[in-house]
C-alpha cells in the first residue's frame, strides 16, 4: 500500500454543493491476518477533546478488539498506545506534544510498542510534519475520516515493518456498523452527524471534521432502540451543531426536532443533546424539549460573545438580542431549564465595550454552568489572520473577571436546589471519597450523595443538602 499520505488543511475548507455523503455499511472487512494481529497483545487509547472524540475512541477500541487486542489500563503493558487528539486550542495541542514526548520512555523500554496519533490534530498538516520530525518513533498516524482503515494500517506496520501515515482531508462518508466498546453500560452517546459547515471564523472543526454529514434517522433510531433493549438509561445525541441535523439529507428524513421526538418515543429514561447553536434553534425543537419528560431540561447554548460586532466577525449569525429572545423562549417554555454556555474572550481587537457587552449577557442569563476560553488563533482559520491589538495581559484580566461572575451564578443556581429532591442517575463512587456516590441531576448538575440502597446505573431520589460552586451535595431519600 501507499503508506504515507499527509493532510492538507487548505483542501479541507472546500465544500461541494449538494454533496450527499455515501453510507458505507461494511467498511470493516477484516481478513484472517488482521483478525489475529492483536492476539496476545494489549491496547490503550488516550482521548482528548469533545464528546465526538470520545465516541471515536470507543470505535477505535472496538476495532482493536476485533483484531484480537485486549484493553489495558497500564501504559507499561500496552503494545499499542493511540492518542486521540483535539485541535481546538493551542494548549490542547501542546499537551499532546508533551504526552508523546513522555511516551517515548515506554517505546525505549519496549521497542515493539506502536505509538499512534489520530483525531483532529492528525488533520493538521503543520502538526503532522512537526510530529514526524520531532518523534520519528511515531509509526501510526490516521485522521478523523479513516478510522475504519486502522486494521490495514496496523498490518502494514507489523507485517511490512513500515510506517503508516494516512490522513484524508476531504473524504466525507458515513460509516455504519463499526464495532465499538462503550465506556459505560448505562450512559451512551450516539453520533447523529459528523462535520460542520458553519465555519465560525475562529474554529478549526470544519477543517478537521469535514463537511456536515447526517446519519439517516432510521439508523440513529435503530441504535437508540438497541441501547434501550440493552438496558441503557441515558442517550446523548451528538453533533457539532445538532440544529442543522438532516439539512444535508432529503426532507422526508426530517429535522432534529423530529429526531429528538422519535428518540424520546423509544422510552429511554434520559435524553441529552450537544451542541445546539443559537442560530437555527427552531420552535419545534423548543416544543419537543418542553413536551417530553425524558428529554432532560438542560441546554448548552454557546454565546461566544455578547457584542454584536464581535459576533459578526466570528461569523456566528445571531445578534445579542436574538440570543436573549431564544434564551427567554426556552426558559418560559421548558420547566426548570438549566442553561450552560461557552464564551471566548480576547477575540482579535475585542474592545472593553465589547467585553462589557458579554458581561451584560452573563448578568442577564445567570448561567448554570459555563466554559470560558481565551481566543487561540488556529492555523488556516480567518480569525488567525485578523489584526489584534489586545495584549495577552488584558485578555487574562478579562477572563478572570468573567470567571468570577460565572462562578457566582453557578453557585447561586446551585443554592436554589437546597432542600429539594432531585432524580439522580448513579454514576459510581465519587472521585474523592469512595463511600460517597456521584451522579447527575436532570439539569446536568453533578451531585455527591450518600447511598442507602441501589446500585450504579439506577435512577434514585436524592435530597439536596448543599449547593456548592460546581456541584451539589445530598443524601438518598
Ligand atoms: N460546535 C460547538 C463548539 C465546539 S468547540 C458550537 O458551535 O457550539 C467548543 C468551544 O470551544 C466553542 O464553543 C468555543 O467557545 C471554543 N473554541 C473554539 N475555537 C476556539 C478558539 N480558536 N479559541 C478559543 N476557544 C475556541
Ligand atoms: Fe466550530 Fe462554529 Fe462549527 Fe461549532 S458551529 S464546530 S464553533 S464552526
Ligand atoms: Fe477538539 Fe476535534 Fe472535538 S478539535 S473539540 S476533538 S471536533
């Protein structure tokens, strides 16, 4: 095989009008050699980034297990370690480069160890070149579009003793029926679409994940039904922009509101979805969330900025007034809705007034939870080329001020739950104290509680005893 094919971020920007993704149902056609390549060997996958990457990590694990590999938690026992990476901000990338450096130690001790890199960083030409130069011992690199080729790529390394570096910039198919190892026996994610066509000017995702491709409604529903019959309690419907679900399919497939309603009808106890762009959030979506009790009252509604001029330069396609109108509509129609958000500070040339506009929206929306970031220029994106006169010190001060307000409202919202009873899906023992359990409320609030009876995966009633900054405390009723 031609075993080296590098990505080209420039090519990744093109979209074909009227493009229909091909649905490939039997991409993983293993031959006998590939089926046994991993027998007696162990794998370890390290995943960074968003839920879409976590889901890809589950598929990568599934493919490795089909090849005979067994999972190990211990790096020193692994025969293949795959870093499933994220490119959203420079920090994320720096961490991965550091981690590859660290993993060199294991490679020195066990020279047969295969070090692999995949995910969004693998789609960046500059990064792939840099990693190949800095770390010649990384033998395996593949991208977000060709996970199904993993067996062939590993075979090439083990049988021909050659490197496998294969990344496609523009391929955009939908692969159905790939195996996967789900990380939880009661909470599952379903990818309803991949890619993004929004091209917010700061964001690298449309380049690393390709053109928007929605899965057929029937395929999503049949996955949901399988999960219900396997006893799952919660399904998270995933997409970079779930509101746009189905726009690339024929109209009889239906839109996100219809999909949401039909997944609710499967009877799964809890449904969540991520991420919904404020633009294009239809009334039908709002109505579906309000109507079904098993659609959890929680919406992640990324604001990014409260300034109209910044929003415009970000390419977000809504104004602050439109955002507030949607927020109000959601809050008035969905009982006890919790809202979280993402905010970027220090976008190129963001003025003090722009930043104050962001704070104003924060004061108005009083978010339950929020993720805030300093703008990070991403190669190949329009915002990376914009002039920027704002010193990093100012950006850091703004972030600090913003975080202070976000923490205040997070705590205020949590305090409101004190004394009330909430339904909690038990995740397992809490991080810091194994006698205390943790889980999430319908509003997606982390709660630590004492358990009288019940087990992991059960939904139980918990009385909230304390609202903290980032979590609740409680006791089972
Ligand atoms: N599809 C989702 C966002 C995925 S990325 C959406 O549109 O809401 C998650 C968050 O990372 C974004 O909401 C944004 O706040 C942040 N982000 C993306 N690119 C960034 C960049 N270049 N610098 C800083 N933050 C960024
Ligand atoms: Fe990035 Fe915007 Fe697409 Fe979200 S909608 S993934 S922020 S381009
Ligand atoms: Fe990161 Fe790629 Fe997700 S850049 S946020 S892993 S789509």
